[in-house]
C-alpha cells in the first residue's frame, strides 16, 4: 500500500513538473514573439513618420520615397499576419529596408539622412557602386552611380535578390526587380552584371555572382573550397533558362512596367 502511494506521488510530481515546464516554455516563446513584434512595430513607426512627412523634391528622391512607402505597406501587412517571432523579424527587415530608401531620399535632397540604421551583413557583403558606369547591352543603355542623378534615379540599398548580391547604389532602372518578383534571374542577367560591374572594387565578378558569391568569397570559390555555399544562388542558378515574366532577357526587354512594382 505504501509503495502504491509513493508511486502515485511520484507520478503526480512528474506530471506536474511536465506541465510546469510546458507553461514556462510557452511563456518564454510568447515573450519572444511579443518582443519581436514590439521591435518590428518600433521600426515601422519610425518609417511611417518618414513616409507621412517627407515628400520627394526631384525624380530620385520621389522614387526613393515611393519605394519607402511600398516597404511601409508591406511591413504593415507582414506584421498584421505575423504569429511567430521569425515572421515579426521579417516585418522588421522590411521596415528597415524602407528606412534605407527614406535615408536615400533625404540624401538626394541634400538633407541630413538622420540616425544611423542597424548594420546588415548581407548589404555589407553585396558591396557598393563606387564609380559611375554607363554600359550598352543589346541596344539599351544602363547606368550605375554612387550618387543620385537625373539618369540614375533608382536606388537599391544593397543585399541579395534571388540568391545573388546586388550592390548598393543608384541606377538608371531597377534591373533587379524582375528577379525580386519572380524569385529567379533571367538568362542574360550575368551578361548585364558583368558589363555593369566588371573590375569595380568590392563587387564579385560575373562568374562568382552567378554562383551566388560575394566578392570576398571568390577566392574560396576559385580554390574549390566553397563547399555547399555555392548553393546560395538557388532560385536562379537552376532556372537560368527562365524569363522575366514573359520578357525574354535575350532581347534585353528589362524595361517592363517597373512603375507598378
């Protein structure tokens, strides 16, 4: 009889301890979600202040603010649907990207860009446009510049698009957007990248870019020590025969309707 009582007490303790651990873990997970949501909301509110109070004064700043506004709306939608900490962090990243566009607009207008934003490893590794380039590819002219201008009104804060780095800079048109929408680069993308960035410091060569590597990873790639990192271009490398949503890159039909993106 005494043994049965002891076993019952032990069972109650085990079950009670298990329930306690479950509650503790659930509470910790909820705190993590709440913290991530609050952090995302903070950056969204900061972006909202820029979107509501800043109006572009020229083509470059107007375009940058249009992109900032688009990121603000996207971040709001992501945050509204977020149920996990990871989903909330994605909304935070979208809001931060919008703030990069807002800073670019302020810079284009000669204003103080405002407080520094958190560093982003992907943007740093993607590199920056360091000199003005104008290239002709299949009868079309593409330009890139470290500064905004009448011919380079489209800003990109730098980062990965469909697994490949796109350098921070100002461009004549958003040549990365078809891949951003489709999730894969078209057949002629490497040719355009090579023509635009060949020999530019801190930016990978076309072969490394096609494989999804940053400039700093080229040596590893060339030595054959990159390992599985070469799969970073997934979403584009295996679909290089694809097109940009009906626009065959072979004819360099990259113009598209970027205005609606």
